């Protein structure tokens, strides 16, 4: 089973095993994983574990849910991802799930995802709509 290695602002660490389906995170005592942080919402996020992959979704929290430093609404998790809720940090460990990093990057859970790999290779690449020709760079 996948699990989280959590670290508090005080530097305390623990391991939490995730169960199948929904695992709620937040400040409220009713959550599967209670986050002792004033910056965490009572119902902050949910981590959903399925056979092929695990996703995390923000539940409309005030301070947001971050994965690897980026604020997310919903995203597939891969081994080693760092999740931050308030001043709590967690590292996702995939366990025995049936996916690879490449497969997880293909899951379209975030607008504009997967990233345009050609843009990363060409520093002058400009995104365009199909009906608009690309602009020219330089002097005319």
C-alpha cells in the first residue's frame, strides 16, 4: 500500500499508510489524517488510492494544497512527490502501485496537463491556438 512520510513544522516525522479509496486530510478530528496546523483547513484535501494510481485533490482550502512546490487542484501522485498543507510536509511513497512516472504524467487531472514537451526543448516556442498562425520573433 502507498503511504505518506509526514514532517511537522517542529521536525517530528511519522509514517501513515493510505487505505484504498478516499483518505481525507485536514485539521478536523474526523479526517483520516489529521493535520495539526492552523494553516490547514478543517477539510483540506483528499488522497484517492486506486489500483493503478493515486491522486490528491484540494477540497477548496483557503491556503491551498501544494505538490512539489506547485499549487494544485487535483493531480496524480508519483513516488517521491512532496505534498504541503499549511506548515505540514509529506512525502508520497507509492508502495506497490501499478504505474510508472511516465504513465502518471499522462493522466489529465490538471488544466494544461500533460505539459507540452516540445516547448521545454525549444526556448522560442510560443503556444498558439489552431486558427492563429505563430508570431515571428525578431525585427520585421
